[in-house]
């Protein structure tokens, strides 16, 4: 097996269960590596640190799957980890038939995402090394889920960066284009082939439930970056008189309209627009809302994008606060690890000064519990939400 040694000082972090080794941290290799092959990671003196797989072509060269010298990376290990993840989800008692089954490093399976939508599973491989276990993953999913179909989505970033060979489509059984799921007392249609990510933002389940406690019958509500309307539908379900749902994707809005119909709701205004332009137009018109949800896509794919992302969040906070009625509520989210909860607090504070609005924090939220985060791996905590009341 390929042996690598890391540079002095790196070993403490790995012994603390951090599962990444960056290419620049490798001191030596026993031979020229093959992309995706298994490796033994050692400290500079040659002492064992872990087992993983390597891709010498990317910045994060090694992903460690085992820190136990007696637990090598095998197909049996992958199967056991998938079974462990499934047993964990069963203990969560999620009020939905859709959930994240495998959350990459959060389930000790770096490079693997699996979401379950009723009788169907959707897989994303985000690293080349994990994609080599494709057959094992499919077999394990059939064993634990007994699904009607398993679909593989192509993670375009991973395809470009990691060089994964993906032919998007059904890997087993049959998967229809539209799948219906339920969450609490609402139903959602999921377009697996064409939807963002694996088709739905399961990580916002608790936030969709939380917003219900803020909406009063007769309220005016705004859902910005609405995707297929998860927040909009929840607000309408609670009796909001007016709900506007804004997104730049016509496909997402069409699915949102169908979601409205299948739930027997009506009156949501679905608006195809650039969110920044639309918020600016509302501000110029002097409009106000009782509840505003702003859930943008990731503005910071890497740390170099953080300054630009912060400017974007500052603009959204400024507009959102100006559009929120006194006594109303606003929530803003970040789905990037590189944008922290402190970043959101700071931009909200600065925005409140600029628009002369007094606000108080009523909630902070994170990704739901089927998207576990590991203390030793900060990157597994990515979704943060800040909820405020305009006094």
C-alpha cells in the first residue's frame, strides 16, 4: 500500500481526527501515487496516523476514513459505515419520509452524499477516491433501504476538480422524474434529474417548521431565493394573506406552483427575478412585510470569496431590514462553511446601524440533525441562520 509522510507539525491535527491532508502538507511518498488508491498516512517519523485514499491532482490530496490501525479501508468498512448512518437516522424520528442518509465527513464517509426521497435514493460522489466504491455503495443502499430506485447526480464541481467519471442517471431500479415526499403536514414534488443539489434542501427542515411560529393569519410574507417554495408554502399554510416567492430559476418556480396545488393552497405570487434587483425595487416602492426569509445560494465557495460574499450579505440585510415592519421578523442564512455565524451577526449589526433599525435576535439555526457535524471537522458545519425581530 502507498505510504505517505506528512510534514512536522501536521500530525497533531490528524491525531485529533481531522480527516484531510493537503497536498502541500505531504513530506514524502513511497512511490508515484495513482489517483484514488488507498494510502497509509504516517507522521514525519513514520508512526501510523490513518488510512485513506489519495488524489494527487487536487488541493485536498488525502481523505482519511480510518484512524484505527486495525481498521483498513475495505468494502466492508464502507458497508458498515452506511449501516451505522442508517441506524442513526432511525433514532432521529424525523417527521418526513425524506432525509439525508450520508453526510460525507459527518458520517465518516468523505466524498459521499446520499439523500432519501421516499422509496428513492440519490447519490452524489464528491471525490474520485470515494467514487471507486460506487458498486459497494449501491449494494449497501439496496440492503438497508430496499428502495425502488437509486439515482446518481453529477456534482459538477467534483467532476471538474476531482475528475470523476459520472454518467448521471439511474444506477439501480427505476427513478421517475418527479417524486412526491411529505414533511410535517405538507407535500413536495421533487425533480431529481433537474433540481438543484439532489432535488430539495432537506437541511432547512427545522427552519421551515420554525417560521410557522412567526406567521400570523393575514400577514404579508416574502420568501427570497425561494427555490421550490419550502418557506413560502409553510407561511401560506399558517394563514398568511400575501406570500411572494422570488427566485431566478423558472424551473424551480414551476415546481413551486405544482407544490402549491398538491397542498390545496392558493394565492402565492411566484416571481422570476434577480433577488437583489427585486429587493431594491421593493425598497424604492416603500413596501413592508411581516415576515421575510432570505436563503441565498453559497456566495463563498472558498475563503478567497469571503470579502465579496460579506458585501452581498450586507446588501441583503440592509434591504431586508428596511422592508420588515416594526414588530416583524427577518431571517437570513448562509450555506457556506466559509461564512460563519459571526459573519452574519456582524453584517446584521452593521446593516441595523446603517438603516437605523433596532433589532433583537430571536433564534439562531443550523442544518437539521440528519446533516451531522463533527467537532474535529469544522467544515461539516456549513448552514447557519440568523433570525431577528425589528423592534
